[in-house]
C-alpha cells in the first residue's frame, strides 16, 4: 500500500480539521498514559462492582512515595519548561531518577502489586551489581509466518479478518502519530500533512517487517517521539541519535532500568499539554466537523486506542455529510476508509457469525 501511494493518498483525503483533532486526541491520550504509568490514575478493580472505571491513586487517593516522586518530577519539569531552561525534560528526568534511587534505597519499596500498591510502577530504581552486559539475541530470526494462524478458530477467513484488523489499526496509528508529531513540530503543510510523508511511510513499513524478523517488539512510529519534539527536535537527526542511543543502551541495561517510569512519564503529560493547544484550530461552530472531531479527541484516551478514535471520527464525518446532503464534500477515499472502519468495528460479531 505504501509503494502504490495508497497510504499517502489517504493522508490527503482526510479534512485538515480532523487531522488537528487527531493531534489533540493523541495529546490527551499520551497525557493519560503518563498518569496511568505513574499510578496517579488507576483502574478500579472489578471486585468493587462499580461502573466507575478509574480513580485517583490506588484507593481514591495518592498512595506511596513513587506517586509523590512523579508529582515532584512533573512540577520540576513544568517549572523548568516555563523558565525556558534548555533540556528541561532531560534535566527533570535525571534529577527525579536520582531522587527515586535515594527513596528506594531508604524505603525498599519494591515493585507495585496488588499486595504492594505503594511500590514502583514498571521498574524499581536500584543500581546494583554489574552495570554493563551483553544483550540477548535469542529471538533473532525466530520467525514462523504460518504457525500463528494454525490455532485460529474459524479458518482462513477468520485469520484474514484478524490480519485486516491489525493492518487497519497499525495503518491509522501511524497516520495519527505522524500527523500529531508533525503538527507539534510545526512542520505540517496547510492541509495538515507532514513533509516527506511517503518516505516516512516506507521507513515505517520496512521497520515493521524488520522488527518482526528480528524477533523484537513492534517497530513503528511511537507517539513518545513527541517528547523529543518538545525538546526542539525537528529533523531526522533526532531519530538517528535516538536509535544509536537505544543500541548503546542494550549494553547498559541494568543502568537504564534504574530509571523508573515515575521519572520519565512526566514528559508525556507535558507534551500532551503542548499538543492540546492545537484545539483552537477546530471550528466548533460547524457541527459537521466539530462532532467527528469531538469523537476523535475523546475516544482516543477513553478507548486507549488511536485507531478507534480515528475510525469513529471518520465514520461520523461521512454519516453527517450524508445526513446534510453534502455527499460531494466527501473525498472518495473517505468513503472507502469509513467502510473499512465499519468492518473493523464489526469484527467481533462477524467472527462470532463465522463460528
């Protein structure tokens, strides 16, 4: 699809204000990710039998030193940012990591769990033993293209539906990420399309294939790149530097793992705020664009999925144009994409129908 130019054509088919909504929605999404990863916001257990999905802290209030470390990091990062200190995000992460290491050394808090809600969220900030080691390459080349489909019930058609769902999600996750990062960097054109879109999409596609062949987690366009843009990144050199640093980090994994998420995720909250500022570019008086934009913005964080928000907005946009009798205002590709998203949302009932 990249080589045929289809993905790039879809970029140009999406209305500019919907692209803005995608950026704003992703901003809210990554801010929520930051709060959740720091356990500032948590999921209410099913045992509570409540329809309220989330809460502040672990029990309706902030619990444990790690959350306070996150709050310290967020306040420090915002203060440095407001003061326009160069490297505000990096300085804040470094200082907060040192504080976290000291807190763990004194309190021995350990990792968070059901029995230890006051522990660290993803990694415990400790530095002990060897700081340098060789990375593991056990999964390199361990690929089985057909084996994954042997356990899928429903046969080839069910497998195709699964591949279609994954393809559509990745397709529009990448689109949303590119649009949001480009908008935050001020690089998008008047239509909201980032420069060199075709090249970006080719790299994204090749990287996805290479990542699978290497046996590593998905290689794709990560929205966390927005933190780099927040620090001033504007060219591909930032990605090259990031890649080199990731490669070097594989040899100092024990040291890198000492950085807790509570020290790093304040960057997501700050960048989420920066991306939210684009909301003023949407004409909220025009309901034909405002309602789809609203759905895009709210459903990304609420569903914890970029593609779900984009899909709901696209389908709503086409439906509202049909209702208002403005079919000619809809780009032909938007009809195709909206239809694909209808199938995407109906994946579960279709799978049940196929048995």
